[in-house]
C-alpha cells in the first residue's frame, strides 16, 4: 500500500527542498541548515527533515496550479487586520 500525502505536505516538501538547495550552495552542513532555517519555520525534527529531503519529487507529486492558488492566501495579513480592529 502506498502512503498518500496531501497538498500541504507537498508544498512543505517543495519549500524545504528550495531552502536546502539554496543553503547547501553556500556550504552549510545539513545540521546547520536544519537548525537555522528549517526547525524555526517548520518545527520538524532532524529525522523528519531527512525524510522530507528524500521524499520523491516526481511529476505526479507536484502541486497543480489550481491547488497552489489556495496556498498563496496570506493568513498573517488577515490576523493583523483582526487585531487592529480589536477582534481575537
């Protein structure tokens, strides 16, 4: 049985791999990349970080454009407006 992952997992894999690719070119070790850039943002353990790095990146796992649009919504902006208007 194949384990299926949702769109949010696929986006997380893409984002983490993008960060990893950028930082590995600068010469940082995997542990430094995880400690400085991955753990503070995504809250993944080091073991889960390595599992995400080896996740398959085949074409069928890429996020379709119609799903990607939903992931672009900026929740931080909504929460800021609510706080400015006194809502919690």
